């Protein structure tokens, strides 16, 4: 392992170890919050593949999170635990199929139109779940028995146990991160980076860019499905709000806060967003003003974006540049 | 069609609304020749290259690559079949190294492009092609430099190296000499001379001095239409060309004579 690999892997390993040890020191509330944050980090990572890597700003990514959460709730039997062995693949497949359909149509547009079309599709999905009786309408739907992973009569993983669920979520986060890191180094990943930088040039080199973008869109949808699955299992409840446009906006904000273009930016962004939100919602700190948490949160985000244009993960490089200006190389 | 004709465009037209940017233009490109297209700004030269490369569709006419009719082929398919192009404005990936720029360009041709488990750096075929193209383009010493830090002339060379990485037969070069100093121009002309034997080169260029030195054939376009095609000598002595076009660049053309 060379020096730069070590520099990248060691902080990640330390972070994983700290998160893995957290349930032994943190209270129930904070462990619960950590699970939510990890689920949001998976969601943000899935969008990072589209926005940061491929340059496709989707404003409808919550649709896939929500479709997966609803699929989990609707496919789970009412009275017995579903097996993760079929439930998770089924949820991912359904969501990927939805992403294939939505992506195939939206990717015919570019730039601002792409943003608007993805938003429109997400709103359509929102109203489907909002207005359809089978999904519980605006009341949402409960998932009564959480899925398990069993071999024969022996239960390997019971997601109803908080500690098991915590480590399953952490494992999923690590796997999604590793998968995206691997894609980043792969031929597909390099092609997507090229499409982000200059799609026209890629076409001139012989890349039919549409299928590549569609592949990224479907992959991003499928990874968001993992987050949606975990979300539905965690709360045991889904409602149409998880598909609403502000959820798509929130996950975009996480990427921007953390820094676009890196995987750790997506994870850091998700953690930072949840921390800021919890901070401003704290009645212990803000008293009665805490119920107006959205105002200071918005201001804090504006301040972050203004002061750190490359996000939190871009801060060290930004500080180096201000301290030691490098003459522009022509 | 004889084997040595690589690209044949017949009666190509391209209209933008009421404007006829390219008006029934026919050009052929033979292996081992530099065919230069000249004309004033707005004569339709870049539009012609865009139509030949498949970047924009022709409103009329046909394009053949050897014996295949590629008129309806999209640009990526043409590129994979051997039609390479460079752009008037440099379009390199500035944050990647010279080598990575070329390896990425080579990648479209050689493997399952959706491969997302093998590292791109591990593709021996693309790497070999990239190294070869870098050497051909005279950038051997610069392979690991960040492309954005190259000089203007080197960036133009990289633009050609990226094109060569795709193993093209036809090179459509849109003003490769734009903005270059005399020394860089000489280097680029020497590079084009080395590429000539294996390729058919369509060269769009404003530097008449260079065009008359390197071109085997010259096509002159005015207002979207071809007014003359011939050897440099024929073009120089064509009265219609002199009236329509060479008038304003008579001196460099004469200088090229001596």
C-alpha cells in the first residue's frame, strides 16, 4: 500500500471503527440518530454518483428512496417476518426498474430541463402514493413485522433488534461506499467523469453517452433503494412525505455541504446536515425558538455554502490555496 | 469505389432555418493525403466538419466511409468506425494527466464499456494505444503532466493525441494551428506530415502559408458552396478563387510560392 492509499484508507477505517463502537457509549436516542444519519448517508452517496460523478443534477432522487420504502412496506407480509433474501432484491429490482423508465425519458433532456423533468417525475410518484388507497393515501402505511435473514430455522439477522439493525445499516453504508469507490476507478466511472467534463468530446471519442448516463441513473436508483429499504424497516412506517420534493432538495444540500465530487463529501454532508438540524431543533439550547429551527438551519447552510464553496471536505484545499496562492498555470 | 478513398461526401447540405450553411458540397478524402478546406469565416467549413463527424445531421446528401454508407450513423458510431476529429477550441480534460486523457479516449473502442469492476488503469489495450498516440503526437516526455498545465501548443498536440488514441483512419482537424506561434506551428506541421501516410486528413485552416505547404489538395468554400477544388498550384492560379477569396490573403500565398 503506497502513501496516498494509506492517507485515504486510514481515516476511513478510523471513522468506521468509531461508528462501530458508538452503540456501546452513546445513549438510545443518539444511536437511533446515528442509524438515521447512516441511512441518509447511503441515500446521499447514491445521488453523488449522478450529481458529483456524472454531472446529472437530479431533483427527483427522493422518488427512488420513497418507491423502495413503499415497496418494502407493501411487499412485507402483515403477520410474519419477510426474508431479507427475497425482499431486499425485490425492492432493489422494482426501484431500478422505475429508475430505468424515468431515466430513459428524463435523460433525453439536459441541464435545467433535466432538473425539472426529474422533479416532475418525483412529484408524480408522490401523488401516486398520496392518492392511491392501496398505499394508505396520505396516512401512509405500517410495516408490522420487520424482515429477518434466516437460514433454515436459525435466524442470522433479526432487523427488529436495534443493535443488529445498527450494524446491518453500517455494513450497508460500507458496502455502498466500497462499490461506488470501485466504480469510480473503473472504466465506467472514468467514462462518467469524462461525460461530466465534456460530453461532446466523449461522443467524438466514440462513447455513446446515453446508455452510460442511463446506467448511472439506474445504479443510483438501485442504491437509493437500499436506503429506502432501511428507512422503512427502521421506522416501520412510510408516508408520502418521504417522496416530497423537499426530500430531493435535502439530499442535494447534503452533497453540496459535504463537497461535490467525492464520496466522503456525501457522507460528511449527511452527518453535518443531521447535526445542524438536531442542533437548531434542540429546546435545551434555543428554548421556544427551537420550533423555528428551519430559519437558523437555512441561514447556517447559506453561510456554509458561501464560506466553503467546495464543501467541508474541500476546506483543507481551500485553506491551502488562500495561504499560498499558486500562480495560474497556462 | 477505389480502396484508397476513405471518406466520400456527396452533395452534402446543411440548412439552419433559412440559412444554407453548407450547400451541396462534395469532398473525397484519400489515404495518404492532406485535403485542406479553406474559406473565410462563416463559409461553412466547421459545419462541414460537424456534418462529416456526425455531430449534426446533414439536411441532404450522403457520406460514405470506404464502402459503408454512414449518413445516418450517430457520431459515436462513426468515431468507432474510424472517423476522428479535433475541435477548433481545445477540448481536453484539463484535470487529468495527458496519459489519462488519451487512455479515456482509447477506452470506447476496446472493451465492454460498462465494465464497472475492473480498474480503468488496468486496461492494457487502452494504455498501449494511449502511449502510442502520445509518442506519435510528440508528447512522450509529458505523459504524466496534468493536461491543464500544458502550453497552448502542447494542448493542441494533446487534442490530436486523444484523437489518435481512437485509432482513426480519417482525421478531421478543425484549425489545429489556431493561436500558435511560429515554432509551435512548425512542430504541428511536422506532426501532420508524419500522420499523413496512414491517414486521410481533412484540414481546416486559416494559416494559408501552412495550408499551401502541406496540402495535397485544396477545396475553397464561399458562402457554404465549393467554388474550386484542386492542387495548391491550381488553386493559386484559379481566377475565381483569387477574386472571391485569395485577394485578401494574396501575400502569404505568394510567400508560400517562393
